[in-house]
């Protein structure tokens, strides 16, 4: 038995592995995730629902709800009730995203499929108001969440979306998530079939990804009008283990 090379059978050893903390055990209500453009704080119905609802209603077409399993919400009371349910979840940890310049609450994001024993965690439930979409703050919010995950000790950070949501697939690849395939007929969402596209980044890629994000977020990368000199996608492309064929 001692002559058997288990590494060749099972894969590389993970020496001194220790499970990272769950987001629920960190005390984000005291610290939050603070960036130059946005701050992420634990979602609270009484503190955030009204502001988020006002920001979300600026999306006149309701497009932000198309690929979510809930919404749109016609009334503030309905949205507040739903936020109360989301914020009380013991499986999904929700953040409200606040714009530092205006103090408005302009988005929601969460950690889900939280599996400290495996060192795996997912980002999802992304709902960005028009005021947050395609901004530096939107990218910074995603960076702050992945930075916490890897620096807390997670080995794998996942992104999943409806395979028909090409905008989400482009965002995943831009952020440095590598394509891992499509799970066919994964869900029934709002009465429709959903194939789910899978993406992930791993801890070995994090140093290069962190450098890409910090370089892109550096204000020296933007002109006086806020236009970027170098795109984030060009910085993360060399790090990808696999590209999404639907985007080529």
C-alpha cells in the first residue's frame, strides 16, 4: 500500500488545508466592503429597500429582472417584503451596494453556494440599477467581493448565469472567470427552461487577477472624461484557462 502514488490517482495534495470562514461569521455589519467608488454592506430591508426600489424603478423596461428568478416588483411594499426574506437567508449572504459619491443604494449582490469545507463560493443575485451599470463602481463591487473571498482563504470563486444571458457571460469573462461549460436544462425559471453557463476563477489565478483589477481601477487608467485607456478584458484575457465560445 505504501508504494501507491496517491497523488497520481487523486490529484495534487492540498497541504495544511483549513476551511475559510463563512461570510455569515465575519461581521460585515461592522466592516462592510469599502472601495473608492462603492461600499457593500449587509442587506437590510428597513435600511435599504426604499432606496434600492427607487433606483431600480429607473429601469423603465424592467430588464434588470429578466434573468432573475424573482421580480419585477410593482410596489415598494412587495419589494420590501422580498428583501426581508432575502436578508434573513441562512444560505445566501446579500449585500446592498452604495454609491460613495451620492450615498444612494444602487445595487444588490450576494455570496451563495457557500461551501467553506470545499473552499468554494459563488457570486450571484446581481441586480444593478441603471445608475450602477457599466460604471467603475460596478467593477469595483465585483473586485471587492472576489478579493474578500480569496483573501479569506477560498480556493474557487464561481459565476453562473442563464446561458442566454450573453451580457452576463461577457461580464464573467471580462472579470477573469474562465468558462467551464453549460449545464443543459438545469432549471425551470419563471416557467421557462434555463440552461446554465458556468464560470470560475481559482486561487492560483488570483495574484494576476488582483493586479489586473488594481491596474484597471487606478485612476491613471482613465482620462478626464472617465474613459479607460486600457480595458479590463485585455488585462484578464491572458489569465483565462478557457474562453467562452459563445463570445468569440
